[in-house]
C-alpha cells in the first residue's frame, strides 16, 4: 500500500499535470467509457466460459449464475491482493464449498485456467514483440522494460517446460521434499495428466484466452479513445503492441492492482512511442483501471450476498487453499511412486 501511494504521488503530484488531466476529463467522451466498461464485461464473460469448459472436463457441474458470481468475486479480490492471481484464492475457496467431494478437481480447474491464460499471454507477447521490435526499440526508455518483460516471460516458459519434462519422465516424486515449488510442480503434473487427454476443450480454452487478452487490450483502447478531443489516441494495433508488456509488469506484486506502475508505464510507452503527453497517458491508464474496478465493485457487492455463512478471514482462506495444494501434490507423488514400483 505504501508503494502504491508513493508511485501515485510521483505520477500525479505535479499541479500542471493535474490541471491537464482535469481539462481532458471534462471533454471525455462518455460513450467510449461505456464501451470500455461493456468490453471488460465481455472479457470476464469469456473467462467464465473458459472456466466452465475446464470444470466440465473434470465432471464438475456448476450453474452459470454461481460461476459468474465466483468470477466477479475474483475480480474484486484482485484489487485487494498484490499480483494478478489474488482472486484465485477466493475462487478456489468458494468453489470448494460448492463441490464437496471434488476438491482436487476443483483446484486443478482453477490452476489450469490460470496456466492457459499465462501460455496465451506468452504466445501473444512473443509474436507481437517480435513483429514490432524496431518500433518498440525506438524508445530508449522503453527498451529496459521490454527486456525485463522478456526475461519474466522467458523464465515462466522455461519453468512450464521443465514441469512438463519432469511430468513426462515421472520424476516429480524424486525431487527433494523441501525443494521450493515442489508442491506446485506436482500440481502441474497432475493437471497435465488429467487435461492432456481432453485436448479439444483445452484447445478451445486457449482460443478463448487469446480472445480475452485482446479484449483486455481493447478496454484500454476504449479508455484512451475517450480523450480523443484533447490528445492523440494510439491505434488499436499500437495498444496491442504495448499491453502485453504492461500486463506482464503490472502482474508483479509491487502495488495493489498494478496501480501506479501502469500509469508510469503508459507515460513511458505512450509518451515516447505515440507522442501522448504524460498527463493524458497516465489518465488513460487510470481510466482503464477504473473501468475494471467498476466490475470489481460489482463483484464485491456479490461477495457480501454470496453464502454469508461461509465467509471467513482471507488468512484462513489462504491456509485452507494452501493445505489443499499440498494434498494434491502428495496425491500426484503417490501416483508416480506407485507407478515406479509397478514397473
């Protein structure tokens, strides 16, 4: 929270910038703001369909009403927990309450949902950064952020590749019990084994993830277009070129919901590459954030009306989910050990 406040102060403390922002806000096109709000609703709708596909692979039947309640509650908690996966804890916790006797399958559906979204982002970022390499490198200030993004995504891809290799060779159970991330690797292994056989719904989930990512880019394009009366509006293609970088860096748990970090990145990328003034660039980022926050507030309202008897402290939610992750990992390790003994 202190980091978030500090970055926001650096971005917005200049009185001249605040004056320019106020002028841009007065002339903002509300129809573009409404369009952005609707677009993000469609993004979460696609995310819900993707998750439902993955749930049904595991034989879990959840009503659409319940499912979208959980999706929007996850959006709400993403604003309260640093990083981009905080809402997953809440989604898993309440899904466990909805699916007694199917705890392992419930956890794996959320894990695979996140994995597919990550793989889609890596694929999109790789293709777009390669295609726009000369343009992106025309800004010296942006270059270091591009390399940091490539390092992060490359490390994640290498980690996924390693987990896939260890799974294929059945070596997870040979890893030291105290190795950091061993439980997560074992969970990945079980997920690969269960979802690898259901390649059609998994492929459909990947396609939905790609579309959802571009929908997220379109959200910020709509937010920027609202200020077309006072500023140059980058094209949708330009937004698609920078948003994979921005989304990757704002997922690092530095600030709440990436607030402040996103504004700083927009000032660098939109300012240097598109000629947008720092004040309006930061305003475009904050406006996109606010449109997502609108859906998060709706999720917060749904949370307070969603099975109140099951509500508990976030610390207790995390403890229960962590305990289940360990149990799932032990299940995969036991399966590998039994298979090795059989051979």
